């Protein structure tokens, strides 16, 4: 169990450090910044690389909503859920702490404005002057997390070609960010949302509940749909 928890810690750390790090340090650099596409790819690539690096140890969740979804999908024991969620949050917080220290080393850390420090938000006109309502943000996070877990369930099905599971999962997370960054800055991961909100405080903490409830409910729904509609039943001879 210790190896599993260590793998989840480092996998979640890498996801937050790589994805949020790209958003914080690289997205807005004049003329050479990676922009929305680069940040989306960074999140997808962190998951892809860690799935291959430690997925064989822990299953490669790196996300409480994924863990909840896999429990609902019958792929993960409920007794291990709490330890996984705890170390995922600790890994995310460790990454956010490192990002804060690096950013503050340049005197550039700021809590001002929705989306500061790659935090999540809703009902704020951060991109293109559009403010997406609580309901719209909830629906987006719910649907996208549901499909994320759905893809994970399918890509890791024993009847699927498991060698390509990491690619499918990483690309799915990239697509999710391409869709959702302008809506909520994309959470679909309560640990990632919490780690940034702790440093930003204020609005980010006030709105944090949505980035736990919507992804977890979405993840559970995605797991249940795959389990009961698409998963091949065992044939006992």
C-alpha cells in the first residue's frame, strides 16, 4: 500500500506542477507563451507520462474524482479510497507550494482576480469577457469528468489494448482543458483545485465546493455508465 500511495503522491504532484506550472509561468509570455493549447497539452502530458511511469503501481488515478469513479465502476476497492484521496491532495499541495516558492522568488505571486495562480472559478469574466454561471460551470465540470472516467474505464478494460491506455487518457485530458479552460480554468480534479485555492484564498475558497462536488459526481456517473452499459460481462463456463 505504501508504494501505491507514494505513486499517487508523485503522480498528482507532477500533474499540478506541470499543468499549473505551464499556466502560471508560460501561458502569458509575450510572443513565445504557450497559451491555452500549451497549458492543455501540459496537463495531458503530465498524466500520460505518469500513467506509464507509475500507473502499474497505483493504477494512475492522480485525481480524487477518478478514484471515486473507479470505485463506482467496480475497478477500485472502496477501502482504499480515503488514503488515495488524502495523498492526492497532499501531492497537489506540495506541487502548489513549490510553484508558489518559485513564483514568489521573482516577486510575481498575486492573489488578485479570478483565476489567479491557475485557480478555478465561475461567474467571473476572465476570458473573452464571458462569465459562465454556477450552473454552466457545474455542468461542464460534471460532463467532462464523467467522460474522463469513462475513457479511463474503457482504455484500461482488460479487453482493450492496454499499451495505448496512457495515450488515450492523456489526450482526453488535453481535450477537456481545451474545452473548459475558458469556462472554469478546468478543474475536473478536486485535488488540483484545492491546492491552488489554498494559496489564493477568498473567492477561490468560496467557490471550491463546486470543484469537488461536480467532478466527483461526474466521475461516479462515468464509472457507472461504463460498468453497467458497456463493460463485457464475464461468462462462466
